[in-house]
C-alpha cells in the first residue's frame, strides 16, 4: 500500500502547519509541491476546491483542511505532546487566527488585492498580536508551559505578518511574541518543512516528507 500523498505549497502558512504536524507525528507520506497557477489535475480530482494542503490517504479518503490534517496526524502519533492542551482554548485561538487575523494579514500584505486600507488592517492585526503577546508574557507557549498544536498552527501566520515590514515589526512592543516566533523559526520541524522542491508533475520520482531533512537546501527566510 502506498503512503499518503500530500499536495502542498512551500510558503502557504496552512500547508506549513500541516507539514510540521506530519513531520512531528512521523507520518510517512509522499509530498508533491504545487504551482498554484498551474494546479495538477491529480490535485483537482482529489479536492476540486484546489487549495492546499490536501492529504490523500491510501484508502482514498481526502483531508483538505489544514487543521484536520494536523489533528489526523497527531491523533495517530504525538511524540512531542502537542495535543496536550486545552482543546476549547486552542480551537478558539485558531479560529481567531484563521478568521479575523488572516483577513487583516491579507489586507496588510496585499492591499491592492483586497481593496482595503492597509494601515487599518495593520493596526487590527497588531491588536490580535498584542493579545498573543499578553499570553506569552505570562507563559512560555500560547496554551501553557509546553508547546502545543496551537503554537504550530499560528506561528506561520505571525511569521508572515512580521515579514511584511520587518523593521516596523521589530519596533513594536512585542518582545515575548518575537522570542516565541524566533524559537519556532529555528525549530528543526520548521527547517525540514521548508525544504524547497520543484513543482510536481506526473512521472516525477516520489519524495517522502520524512526524508526531506537530509535534502535541506533552502533557507527559511522566504
């Protein structure tokens, strides 16, 4: 039986969180990098909505939501203990991130695309980050004293926000958040999740996600 197939895009924060959970859980899977402007037919057949990540299981089931991929992987194997958090609290934080904060992130990063006021979105995003700062000033991770899937689910989006204007972000009163973000960016799970791959096409040799660490050739700065 072939391993699960993961369709992904390197820079997508939803795909990053899924890849990190799959790596943490030691889930063997074939990874297929997707060029979002030229989506392969196999991806669209598996999930017509055409977004990533998409995990196709050996029995034909398809998981095409990033949080569902994370929970599927970690519920099967969770050696890092990322599920040992208050789930109601975790899911509430993820819902805020994936909803209001993601809209403000997009409005700040792509003002021409969204048609909104960039500065309004920046300020709204910073209010959300200030709430995370208050949590991290009181405890090491978002949901307590140990890392959890909430941290993994949120930090790729915080990373994107910080990268829009790095000098401006570094001047904000967010020291605990910056330290938390820096630690996750240095995580081996993130390093291995961010290996650069060519877009997949039918007939290409299979690449296993669990083997990507030995092939690391890309930085985590883009």
